[in-house]
C-alpha cells in the first residue's frame, strides 16, 4: 500500500481513505469525550468511501480507536445498513418485521427476487441492485410494507409500485426525487380506508 | 450503619450493603432469584429477563440483577405475576433451543434445565419448526460452540471483555440471527478461553477435549491443586472409569478467583498418555531393557556406591524438585545429603537465580489494591496466567502498569512498555532508585546529570525512566513482579523499593516472583538448594554445594561421576544447551526420573517411571508462599511410583531409611513450614548477596567466542516464556501438543527490512560454532535490535545458542534457498 503514490496518472488520489481523510477522522473523534464513540461515524465513512466496510477498514478502525476487531465487527454486523460485502449501486432493504410482514412484506420480497433474478443478499449481475431484508423494524410501520433504497424510503410498496420503482431507477431516475414523487405517496384505497377510520 | 440498607423481600426484612444488587441481597436471605445472564463476577446487563421481580412503587416488574437495594424497598419474587413472567421468559428462551439434552455435555449440570424444571412451563406453544443453526462451530483451540443451544446471555463475551480484557469474543448480527463469534479471520485463542465453558448456563460452549466423554452424574470428583505453574489455582479433577475426564475450577477467591488458564484446564491427557514410561528401564548398550523396580534400584545403589567409594560423595549431583510436593522435595534432599552425602542439589532447571524474596513479601491480592504494578523482565500471562487477570483488572481500573524488559507483554489494557535490554536492566533500576530518592528530597543530592541521562540502558532512554519514577513517587501501593533470572537486577530492584519505602510511611511494597516450576518455592524451602538447608537455613561457610550450572560444568569437565535428574528435561529447559549436552554425554552414570522418555531421559543409564501429580498426596507452596494440600486422586498406575516413594526405596537400597514411619516426613515438613510461616504465608529467602543468603552461586557459563560472519548482523537473542511451551506434559498430550508453539525467530519490521528478511524466510541464528535455522516472523511487538524466540517450542533447540541466561548476542543471517534444500 505504501508503494502507491499520492496521485496516480489519472489524477485520482489512490491513498487509503483513512490517509486522505485524516482531518475528517480527527474532527470526528474530537467531537466525543471518548474516541470509542466515533465508531459508528468511522464505519459510515468507510462505507461512504468504498460502498461497504472491508476487513481492512475494520482493522484500521479498531486500531485507531483502541478497540478490538471483534468489537468493531460486532457493532458493524448489528446494523443492517452497514454492508460487509461489496453492494450494487442501489441497495434495497426490505423490512422483515412483523407489521410489514402482515401487510404483504413476504410477497414483496418474493416478487423482488423474481424481478431482479437474485436471492436475498445477492447483487444483480449489472451491479445495479442489491436485495436485502432487515430483521429489525425500519420505523415506517404506517407505510407498511416499506423498503429503503440507499438512504431513501418507499412506503406501501405493492408489486406494481415495486416494478415502477425498479424501472425508473433503471431509466436513470434520481433516487431522492423518485422517493419524493412516488415513494411516500399513498397508493390508494388502503391508505384512505385507514384515514377515514 | 449508613452503608447498610434494610429492605423487605417476600415479607422478610433483609439487611444488605448499599450498592448490592437484588439477586445477591435475596440470596443473603436465602431467597433464590433465578438468573441466566447474571453472574456475580461480571457486571450486570439485564438481558435475559429471568430475574424479573416486583418492586413496590415501580410501574412494571424490574430485573433484579440490575436493580440495587434501597432503604425501605419492598420486593416480591414469588407473586403470581412473577411466576407467569418466568414461564414466559423460559418459553421464549426454549423457543429455538434444540432440547437435545440427552446428548448434551451440560445435561445434569445445566441452569437452563434446572430453571425450567423449577419455574418453567412443561410445554411449548410453538407449532412451526425450530430455527436451524450450526451445531459445532470451532471457536478456537479448545472450544466448540453449538449455536442452537445458545441463549445469548453474553456471559462469555463479558468475561472476555471484562475479566480477560481481550474483547475477541463478541455477539455478532442481530435479533434471531445473533450469535457468539469473533472478528472475521480471528479465532478465540485466549489463554483463558476455557472459563467460558463453566460460565455458560447452557450447553452452547463445550470443551473439545471433554465433548461427549461423560455425563456429569457419572463423574467422581476430587479436589486438587493445579501444578502447571506456581500460582497454584484450585481445581477439581473429574474421573470416569478411573480416567481423568476433565479439570474444573474450584473457586478460591484468594488464589484464582474461580478462573483457570487453558494450560491448567486442558493439559491433563498426558496423565493417560500411551507414551508414559511404565517400567524402570536399564541401558544395555544402545537400547533400554525393562527391568523390575528391585533390579533398577539395586543397579542405581551399586553404581552410586562405587562412585562414592572411588571419588567421594561429592562426585554425585542431584538436579530437579520444583515439580515435587514439599514432602517429596524434603525426602529428595535427605536422599542427597543423608543417604549419599553430597551437597550438590538444586531444584533450578531453567536458569532462574532467585525463587523467593523475604524482603518484600507479596501476595496475589496485593495486585487488587495496587496503584502501580511494575513488571521486571517477566511475562505474567505466560508465567503466572491467572494472576495476570488481576494485573489486567488493576490496569483497567486505573492502576499504572509498567513493563520493563526485552519483550513486550502485549496487553490490551492501558500500560507502558519500557524496552530495556537485560544487560542494562540493573543499571536502569538503580538510576530510577536514585531519581526516586532525590525527588523526595532524601538520599543523594545533586549529580542529576550523571544519573538522569543514562548512556546506554538500552533503547528506553530517559522517557521510560521518568514514567517509572513519576508513577512510583506518587504510589501508595506498589507491586513489583520479577522474573528472578538475574540476581543483580534483584539487588537493583531492592534499591528502588528501598528508595520508595524511605520516602513513605504507610506504603505497601511487595514483590512476586513466579518460580520456574509449580513448586519451586516449596523445593527451595525444603532445602533443595546447594547453599541452603531446609527452612532456608544457610549451609556452613564453605560447605555449599554446586548449583545446577556448577554441576553441569563439573560433569562436562569429568569431575562429577553421577547425576540424578528428577522431572528435569535439561536439554529443553536449561538455557545452555551445549553445556547440558556435554555434561550428559560425559557423566559416567545418569539416572532420570520422569513420566516420559524425554530427550534427556534417552541419554540415561537408568530411567525410573514417576507417577503424575494426580497420584500424589502432599503440600505445595505457591508463588506467594501459600501452602496448599492435595490428596491422592488416582493410583500411580502401571508400574510407576510417586517420586517420594522412589526416593525412600532408593535410600533403603543404599542401606539408609529416611523415615521411621510414613508420617514422619509429613510431620517434619509441617513443622518446617510452620517455622517459616509469617502472617499465614511461608516466608521467602534472603536475596543473594544479602547477609545470611549463603554462599554466592558459582558463575554461570561465560560468553562464547564471537563467530561473527561477514554477511550476518548481531542482534540480541531473547528467548521468551510461552504458556503452551515446553515440557513432556505438553508434548505427550494428544489434545494439547497441537497448540505447542513452533520454533520461530521473530523480528522487528525495521531489523527485518535491514536484513532483507520476509515472513517465512529461513534465518540462521548463530553463536560460536552453534547455529540454528528457524522460520522468520515479523512483528512490531518485538523490540528493535532483538530477535525473539519462544522457549520450549517444537523444533530446533534454541538453548544451544545461550550461555546460562535467556538472552545472548547472536549473529543473524538470511539463508538462501539452496542451502536449506
């Protein structure tokens, strides 16, 4: 790693992120009374840089914060939004908790598997989508069944809406905009029935 | 009293100390609150919910483990609601638990079984299949995890984080996928891993060695004391069909606090090893022939008699004894001094000079209250592991932990490592002593320039010294732990402690020295020393015998005509392999008394099969001077005999009875120990060089000619203790031999770069005509300028490069491939 120069021929800085972003790291650690508290932030930084948290990120963070690698791994694996493997451009996290389950979550998962041609935990061949299911509630029970794509929420996702979302993203739609326009809108009858009750 | 509160539990008034948890307070009143995650030695976490109780004034039931007692608190542990909740908790815990109790090691001693029996529902409402998880996950050296049985109480991970202070074992994932695991690529190879088996309240964590070997109710249990190191942890030996099936902790808060190390817990199968010597062996040319005890003893007696007749009794030497009971050690020196008449007897087999120290007696529990712990050329995790848990805890609660020496201790707790080369250690300590004295306005004045900036105590320089001096100046309770390998370091340490004492009034200063064998201190107190008789009494001036080094030199020079080794594989343990080789090949008559045919025993004229520790009755003295008694737990077996019986029989063959009745020796030892006891502990000996310390030991071997090669580089070889290293007990134990360290040479990255060495490269270490080739490893933990090798490792004997101490300059050379091929 040391052999890699500061800037490669294409002008990109190829040093490890923790070297390039040392100032950010220091600022983050300085925010807390104990360095340990910066763990979540550093994991997020690693993922921001690489798309997932790699073994060497775990080792670096452990060393930097004076924690054991096991401790870092334990925290990282607890949260379903940290990824330990490379993921696609869009990470679809379907809520697997009880409310979403009762409102058709299981059907939604099956539908997405079929449409994407992958099993839960896998990434499509084109590298566009990764399908995940979280065991924990994504805190969107009012919009069950819900899913999250990267940092955006999508509520009351029935198979038809799922297809529309996938198609829009394949067509290059902006994720945040998509969530604004169709993600949080009520799909119709169910929502209104709930409202009137 | 203000530090006691009164509360009511189930209508009974209970007095409990402030801050106590409800589980313990209820236990004081004889009321049981069932628990899983709670353990009195771990911090409460309240994750299993089994201990829910009602507290008046609280809206909901509260977990008793995380709730502290308060004055006037009214608690109910047996209401209908609580009974209902316990049933609910148990139904949930059993939801995915496989209930494979009929084939579970824990069955019969399982809190999950017992609590379900007492508090649980008899049935489950689960109508779908249980979750499937992995049944036999290999966690590390000794532990197998059954993920289905685990109820995620976290006792194991908390032990690893809070007691072992390592943090390797963690809970991974979340919710129903949560599991006990380690970081990717790591294994749970802590020296203390076995404790999690006993902590586990279900059968999730099991011992590889004991798995499926027995049912708890079939085991015969015998209390004993561990003989793997000088801490002397209290153990229970569990036998099945007369075979040792497992070793458990038998809690003694003053010694082991209920913990064991993995060497003590898992290295027991050697007792039943097929490699045990089971019959006395007599050399006939190049082979051994098995003979009867009578024949073997008559042979030894007649050979010893002719040596004494031709060369005098001083031509006989006796080495060993640190593994014997006190009674056996006492008999051993009687055999040497009375039956043979030689003063040459020494228990030290691994180059240690000092085993105990009367000046600053230390206790294990001194570590608990210490505000400074100083490690001087010692690696507690390797030499006194369970005591190291106290050191780690002290460092974690804020005590200053400083380590001085040529090898870093590798703690995860806060500590300061001050690299000091062995040769500079005494001077480093002496200078620190001067600085401590000056800082207090006593002792020497001025001359700071000559003492403050040492020219060459090693790479430590002044910073390390300042750290040490600063810590000691403000310290009230200091514990120094010292390896005892260099008497000059001991005298310097004494100066340092004297300087601390002079300045303080109520300071408590103590020293602990881990002996090189389990009962080194007992052997010393029993007079297995050339310069001291039983009871630390110095021999008459000029009458001191030769120590181990002296005997080996005398044998190598042809002045010693018979050598008798007891539990001493000198070829492996003594830090001068060449001297041992010369001595053993030159000495005309060699007797080895051991469990196994070690490389040393193979050179013997007579081999006597000794019985293992479990077959012995007697007492041991641990590193703090505590006397602990053991009873015979199994028969000596086959044709072996206990060491004590062998000494008595041999003395009789020599025409001398060592005791008039079987109780006499025990009685004499008891009196000796009582005489030596101060405040309940056996006192140590005087430091060599002090008045009353007896004759100084003859000098060890001198440095060899410098065989410097043109293409090599000089580094200081540092041979470090390894918990799993050495000993026939490790080598001939099928379950344990796999973890014995492999011989390797470990370099600092800078030295490796300079030498052009990569990991795995063969490197040649040489000293004079001796050379050893080892695979290289690179670690930033190693001090620059040193090359570290493990002691007692599997592979080439590195002690061939040493000359009496555990460090020596060597020439290092990378070997090219053709040479190795």
